[in-house]
C-alpha cells in the first residue's frame, strides 16, 4: 500500500475551493456554502489522488465515478469540474443558479455538463444510485473482463452527509450493497453534525457506523477532516484494499470552515455575506477585494492531475486494442452497448390473434422477456421480492450475486432487490447512468408510490429505466384497497418525460417493450394485469408506437369509447351492447397517452373525429382524461376487497352499465356539438 503525500500546493488548492465556493454562492445570493467549505479537503484528496476521470474523455467507460450525494453542496462539484478542465467555465460558476445556466441549484445528470454522473439533491438519492453504479461495474467486469484484460475495474466514490443517511432510500440501498459485497464502493461521510434544524443532537443520534457494520460494510473514523489530508488519503487506501465489502469513512468536519459562523446551521443554506467573505479570504491568504480568483499555480496543479488521467485512458485504449484482437465479438458488443445502439427485436417478440387464449398481461410480459432476454444482453433487472408475482425472471436467467454466496454470480443479470422499492428505483438510475445497461425493476403498481422520488429522477435525468408494475387495478381482487391503485396512473402521467404503458393484450404488451427499448432518453412504466385478458382483433405491437389507435371502427360513429389495459376489452363488449340498440361506437385503445400526445394533429384527428363525443373507460381516477374525453368514466374512491368480477360490477364496469352511460353521453350531445378536444389554441 502506497501512502499519498501532500505539499503547499494541495493546501492552496483546498483554500481556493473554499473561497471560490463562498464567492459562487454570494454572487447568486442563493445556495449552500457550508458543505463545500467543509468538504473541500476530502474532495481534494479524492480528485487529486484517487479518481481517474479525464475531462478530455468524459465518457470513458472505465472512469472512476464520483457522486456528491449531498447535492445541495453542488458548488463544490462545479468548482472541481472547472479546475479539472470539464465543460464548466468560470463564467458558468458566476451564473450559478441562474436561468438556463449549466450550474443549477442541484447537480443534474444528462443536462450538458460532463462529470455529473447522477442527479442528486433529493437527499438519499445520490448514495442509493451510487450503489447502482457500483453494481454496474461488478456486473460488466464479470461479463467482459478476461485474464490479462481488466477492462472494467473502476471504483465509485461518494461524499454523503447526515441528511442522506437519515433517508430511508439510503438505508434500503446500503443494506443491499452490504449483502452484495460491493468492495468497489467507497463512501466518505461528512460528519459535520449540522442539518437545517440545527445540531444533529436534536434528531439524529444513532451510531451510524454500527448500522453500516450491521449492513456488512467496512468502517473507519477520522477526527480531523478540516486539515488532515494524509489521514484521509490513508483511509481511502485502506478502503480500496477491502475488496469484499463496501466502505464508509466517517470524517469529522466543520461546516463552513473559515467563516466566522463555522460549525453553525446558518452557514448551511445561505450566502455568508460580504464582510464574512472578506474575513474568509484574509484567513486563507487571498485578497479580500478580489473575487472568483484561481491562481495559475492551482490551475497547473490540476492540469498535471488531468495529465495522469489521460495517461490512464491511453493505457486502457491500448489494452482494449489487444482485447479486440483476442475477443473480437465481445469487443464489438461492448462498443455497441457503450454507444447505446439497441438491438431491434421486433421480429422475435410474441404476436397473438383472437384465437389465442386469454392471458394476464403480466404473463404476457414474461413471454416477451423469454423471447428477447438472450437477444439483448444489456437488459438486466429484477423484482422487489415479488418475482413469482411480477413474472420477471426469464427461463435462462442467472441471479446477480457474489460468487461466494453460491447463489449466483456477478455476471448474472437477474437482481433480487428485496422489499426495497425505493432503493430499487434509485439503484436502477445508477445502473443506467453507468452505461452499457438497460435496467428494469418490478413490483405491484400501487407500490411504485414508495419509489416515486427515484422515478421522478429517472425522468428528470433521461434514464432509460423500465418499471414493470403488475397487479395494476381493482382487478387484483381480494387484496383490497390497500393494494389497488386508483390515483397512481394520474401521478405517473403527470411526470414529464415518463411514458406510461397500460397494454390491453399480448400484442400491446409486446409493443410496449418495443417502444420502451427504442426510447433511449425516457423511462417507461408498464402497468400489467393480474387477471386474464382476451387477445383483441385489430391490435398489433406496432400500433402501440402511436400511443393510441382505432382498434375497432363503426360507420358514422355516434360515440368514441377510449380505454386502456383491461378496460379495452370492456369497451369492445360495450360497443356490441350499443350496436344492439342501434348506436354505432368506435373503440380506441390508448396504451400510452404520452406517445399519443406526441403525434401530429392530423393523426389525432383521424382517431378522434370532429363532432363525436368521447367517453373514456379506466378503473382509475379520471384525472387527466379530460384532455381527450368529454365524459370520463373511472373511480374516485378507494377500491374494495372481493373477487375481481364482483368489484368490477360494484363500480359499474360491466358492458350493460357502461352502455347506459354511453347512451346518456350520446343523448346529451345531440343538442350541442362536442368540443373537438384535439384542437387547442396553443
């Protein structure tokens, strides 16, 4: 084990970060100077001595990953990226928290700034997604590495604060990380004893390291994180030597170090003020009259660090060139996966006709996975302890587990997330953020509500994550209202950049997979039934790509019945009831409203013709349906515990009762022309 050494330039660089953080927040008149000033030493040690990440090659697959989990301290990350030559200029630092700047109030992945691996800010999400980054490395390393060719062996480093470690999502993910023996994950815990309410004595007095020891982590404690660079570096070296456990290093720091209010809550989330900043600059040897100053000596120091990183990239490139000669197929696959080029599986997905038996869409989803899993090696995922209910484990799947457990291997592609829905979703974000993987996770639809914090970041960060949610309605039956989603679809549909699929049969289920796999910057949610559904005439996988389409037409329709999922076959039966009364009804299936929203106006007009009222049918809240429907039919109360057919009848979701509602809609609009809802002023 080598011991890192430090000199005056290291101290000057640390001071530069502290002073620059104060300037950045002061100019914005908004932000969090305390954490950057307190964490400057530990972050300096990581970036100068351990993290291999070239600003000239920011997408290098084997770069070390860094996650600032306490994302409110993002001035620290932006400054470090600037010093290391990433695409954050001094002007970008001066534009901190301003409209359309590259330096928003919390770090956002996939929004134009290299070096931000995952979006952080909502506390607990960063460290949880870091578990996904670490899992991705172990999996890809086990899959691609060969003797003499350690292509993928990077580490994931995290800085985390007290707030993150109080969040439940972090506990879920860190518990799993310990079970999975992720020795490539190293967490530096900024133990500054401060949250927004004040000293942690008021609410957070547990022994954090004992908790992590119980999770199976390696732990260390350091007493002086304000000055002692050597001890921090030595602790990281020890952590790197522990390869069968993740590591957490508790480092005592002083929030806002250098400020007259250091160590107090007031330096957490507000500018220090002009007078205090003058004192900070004087203390660290800077001219109090100058702002946003970085000496050429400091820039040169970081340039030398980057020179070392570029040498690491060059070594890797040479290694990969030899690897390509020895293992050309694997090399080609890795390059394809890094580039995000997906494999078209439209020719192999199952297809159905009305002659095929009625099958639950969760089972139809399993059929798709069995058809495509071996064709798409980057597809990885699992369930939050509901594998037998979600039906997400394909026939040839091997579990992802440490080899020592004899339960699987790191090369395995099926994950056992345990009862950790929120942690699962955050880990999925990390898996995708690493690259070369398309991850999925599964639970009951109702319990995606546990995971919404991470699902929201999937959408914000443009992660291609697939959420396979089963037992999607009152159709799950006897488990009752605690498990029956009512508001859930409206919640999900309200999220920007999230595609929500509720397929009606086997063809639409296959189409949902095709759409999700080809949509590389948008996460997807599949809402799948427990109960069997018939295979419908007029459906096709390709039709799903339009989001909504005419499933069954009628000449001169008096009404359009629009439905999703299990209610589409109900709409077909309702149309038959109406036909017996001389009323012609068009049936429209809407498996993905978001994709339909994106279609051009002419297509929308062809689905919803002028002058014809629309009645939507969905056993959920009607919120959102007024965009297209004149008369939404849904459920505005909680569900019931009973066999599914009884519940459907109780709520009026049977053909004869729906037909009566449709007749009332037709009668109502005989005396007034319905608004053509696909037309809007903007």
